[in-house]
C-alpha cells in the first residue's frame, strides 16, 4: 500500500501491527521479503509490533487479514470506532501463505496488490 500510494501521489501514513506480541521487533518472514523484493517492494526495514489502544484513535482505517483478527480487534476497540475496522479483502480472509510454497506467497501478493489499488482508489475518492 505504501508503494502504490506513493505512485498515486497520495500522502498517507501506514503502519502494520499484529494482535499478539510474540514476534515484536522481528522482520517479516524471509519468504515474504524475498517475494516482495521480486516485485520491487522493500520490506526489510519493517519490524513487527503489537497493536496499541491509541492505534484505534490515530488511524482512520484499520485493515485485517481475517475474521479471527477482526473479532479480536473489535473486542479491544471502543465500539464507537468499530467502523474503522475492515477485512483487507472486504468480503473474505486473506490466505496465510506461511505453511505453503512460493506460489502461495505470490498468490497473496497478487491479492494484496489488487486490493491495495481498490482501497487507494476509494481513499482518493474520500470514502475508505
């Protein structure tokens, strides 16, 4: 999303966080870094962190990979801010490539690239 927002000339702030803290401070999976790099995305400087209460206020939109994470965030987020929470793919979960092969990482990147463009288009039209 950062890359595509920059290409579109949009000045947006992005961050990434998980619901648990067991990978805090760690970089993305090496396979993710590898496959993203092949498409021109440098993820090597990213580090995991756990979502914080202030994130629900600070960010206008919080996108999650699947229903379990959406439910977890809804349980932590003030009810008045639930409208900020959405599945990244809008109607279905983003597949987890962790236990798969290279083709699974490529499939997830395909999905993310396509949906990122959709989110950014909506954002530039004023309706995330």
